[in-house]
């Protein structure tokens, strides 16, 4: 079956909430986000990037079977 659990683009994160078994899809570049961060001078914008989170049973048209 073509699910994220056996795709070469999926990887397990070991940090934060993703450590609970949620996979990250790396088929495409990470998505950039802007986050407001408090500074002594006021607020500043910090850019971060995140890989999309997927579940192991999700289906995708970019699926490529991993070789074990």
C-alpha cells in the first residue's frame, strides 16, 4: 500500500510534539513561516521553516517506496 509509513520522503522527528510518532514529509522543501518574537526593543520577526506533518497511513501522489 502506498502510505507515508513506507515512503522514502517520510522521516520521524525526535523533537517536540512530533516525537509522538508523527512523520515529516520531505518530498518538497520545508514551508517558511514568520513568527513574532519579543525583544527588548519590541517585537521582531523570526523566519522558521517546517516540514509538513503527515500520519503514517496518509496517501500521497509523490509516494516512492523505501528500500529496507
